[in-house]
C-alpha cells in the first residue's frame, strides 16, 4: 500500500485518496486494518488443527467487520473506488486463490453478502 500511495502522489491523474482529510484518514484506517488482519486470514490456509481453527475464527470476525462496513455501500470511503478498496480487492483476490488451492472456503455470499458484492 506504501507503493500505491507513492504512485498516487508521484504521478498526475485522479487521486485514489480523497481530498477531505477525514476521508483520507478513514481510507488509510481501512487499508491498515486489512493489512493487520490479513495474517490471521492467511493462517487459515497454512496452519492445521487448533491453530487453523483459531485463525478461522479471527478471519470470520474480520470479514464480519468488513461486511458490516460495506452494508448499503459500494465503496469503503465516499462514493468512488479508492485506496481502501484497492487494499480490499487485493484481499478478495487472494482469498479466492487460496480457497481454490486448499479447498477451505471462508467467504460465501450467504455469510458475507456485502463483502462479496
């Protein structure tokens, strides 16, 4: 995400971070939240037994928070795709890859409809 922020600042074009300072802080919060919580989700696919079950529980809690944040919203901040959405799409992409490779399914439309949308 540091590289994404650098590209946003170094090159001309529409910004991926909102102009409003509050919205910029919210976008950075969600990107950091995703980065911090990603390890627990990843452990679900790489660990076995009790550690895997603990990681699954933490992963479900993280996904619940994300799903709730996206309720009645298309994007994390404001009304356009931006910084936090880039971080979330990275998570969404790799979740699908790991689910397919391991056969462990964390995310379904039934459990997390807003996140899946």
